[in-house]
């Protein structure tokens, strides 16, 4: 979300742009109005959305077209002001001001526009009948507010709507022509629904809905409010509620309804809670939280991390056989933009008849965390770790070990993950050595298949000085190296080559 908002007021001379700004600041109609107001900044603590807001006036008499264009370029939102008692100023919205604001951005993102009908004190009725066709023609128009600088009517509201257009924009979420959510929004909300569906029954129970509600908005829904929500869905969407549970279609409908009723900040609150930025992609800050790893240190999942990924495994092990089938893995990966582990990962861990066991699954997470902690943080982010575990970030799941130099000085290590490099000339059997470490002999069917694309890593658990450790064996060039001699003997023993 943007950290500040810059609002520009445009419009014909004498429509009251400057008076609106001065009435907002002074809380009374000014007796004398300058040709153009100075830029003002409203502090964050006095704005509804708690962000600093800059309000900029304009004047065709005092500014060139180039200067106006420069202000438009710097603005986050433009308020096009017209006089409700002068139809000519309404027509200029279509013919002059909107083309000036967005005339050169037919294909790119457009600056959001708020139409502001000033001087409502001079007209008994409303100008909305004349303005609605313009709003239908230009989708960048967020809303229209009728107000009076003289009577202070709706002054605060118009600047609130201008803020809202920047901080909670409609354009990325909703297509007003089709009256449907945009594909990117549907995709993001579908991921959120799947993360919230803890029992994978394709619907949200009351308990799951309230956990979601509390995570996003800080409090659960009252029982009657929950029933009212489901009633609205039942009346509008066939299959939106199944067995008294909210389905994905119902969930998407509710968000469409929020936007259509001008409550798109509700949908944005949901999206931002689950890590999405203004472009409806997971933000870099969410996926890659800060984690300092000094030289000589390594990274491991801690017990919070292992508990979380094990819960994810158990959630997707739908047949409760202790393994994940290809279909169950694909379901687990459905919250990622692409499968996070390449096909080679089945060569790197132990499998059971081609299925991924819990042991192999935990080994794979351990391997990714050790080799590329940034990628591990990203994967945990896609799985919703901060939200589901109620933590600031997924860095909470990672332990950074102490420096290897300190381990060597003390003659012992606190690390739970050790690395052993297997080196030697080509053709001496390094890849077979790795597969033997995983319990696969040369005649093993999987080994014959896997030899077509040999693995670079293999990971398994071993006993080191009476403790279970994860051991990563890596193919390199040279001789056999290990962080601890006992790790070297452990891998030889695992392969049936030790004493």
C-alpha cells in the first residue's frame, strides 16, 4: 500500500477548486479566495486511512499545459471539479479534462479520477443524471461526490474518497464493463480460499470462516452475521453454499458484492493480509523477509518450521497412507504460481513406490532451507506461514546456526544438517553412491530411471554420535569431504560401505 497520497484538483475556472481546499483546511468558507492555493499536507494521524496526504491546487491562468501535465504525472488521484449549476462545466469533463489526464494512456494504467460536483447549494436537485453517462464511458472514474464549499457539505468525504481511490483502487480488482472480478483478482482470492480451507473439503466451515475473519479483520463474525452472509450467498449464487459451508463460488461472489457496493477496501484488506501488493502479486517484502546469515553460518528449519510443513503434509495426505501421491502433491502445489520443486527432487530423497513419504518430504524441505534459504522463505510465504502461524514473517521458521569456525574450535556442532561432498573421476559411480545412500541399489527400477538425469544432491537422516541428523551428500570433484568426520562414516555406513 502506498505510504502517502497526492491529490490534484483540476477543473474550469470559478468551479471552486481553491475554495474546496480552503474550506477543508479552515473548516469555514473563505471570504477571500486566492487564484490558486499553496500545496498543503495533511498529517497521517488526522486522515481516515492514516497516511500523509498532499493536496495540490491548479489554475489554467497561472500554469502552462506542460506544468499541468507535470502535476498530473506526479498525482496519485485527480479530482475533476465541476459546477453543478453550470452544465458547460459538466461537458468539459468529457471533452477536456479526462483526455488531459489519461489521453496518452490507452493501454497502460490510468490515473484514478473522482468527479466532484461543487456548489450544490446553488442547485436544488442533483447533477448525477448528467454525470452517470460520463462515469459509464470512463472506467477510471471511481465515484462522484456532490458537495458545497460554502456550506461545508461533503468536503471531508470527497478527500476521503480520493484517498480511497489510491489506497484501495477498483481497477486492479474489477471490470466494470463485464461486472466481474478481473482474472488476477480471482486467482489471488482462490489461493486465499484454498489456504483457508484447512480440511480440503472445497468449502469453508463456520470455524474456518471465523479463523479467516479474525486473521483479516481482528475479530470473528457473530453467529447471526455469519448466517446472514450465507443467506445472501444462497439467494444469489447456485452452489455458493453447500452443506451450510461457503464454497469458492460463494467466496468470490461476496468479494464481487463488496466491490460493487463501494466497499473494495474490504477485499483489499483480505488481499494485503495474505501478502498481495497493488499489482495483485505477492509482494517482495512478504515473500522475502529480512534474514541475516553471516559468513560461515548455515540455515535450518526450526521446530516451528517443521511443525508447519508437517501440518501441510498431513492436510494434503487425503487417504492417510503416510505418503503424497502425484495428485496430492499437485493439490499441495496449487497455491504456488508454478511447482516449487523440480522433477529432480524425487532423486534427492527417499520415496515409497514412487510416492513421497513424510520422511522424504521433510528431507526436501531441509535441503531447500540449507542450500537456498531465500527460496525456502518464498515457499513458506506461498503456503501462508505468517498468516496461518500468526507470525510477522516466515523468518520465524528459520534458525541460523553459529559460525562453522566456532564449531571447529569447540570440537562439536549444534547443527542438525551436515554436508558431505563426494568427489571423483567421471564414471567411478558417484551418482550410484548417492542413490545407494537413499537405499536404492543399481538394479532398483527408480535408480535405472533416475540415472538418465543424475542427481547432484541426496539427503537422508543418519545417526551421528547418537543423534539423528540430516545429511546432505553432494557430487563434486576431488575426494570425500565432510563438515565432521563422523558424518563421512555415517554416509558410508548408510550405503553399506562402513564397518
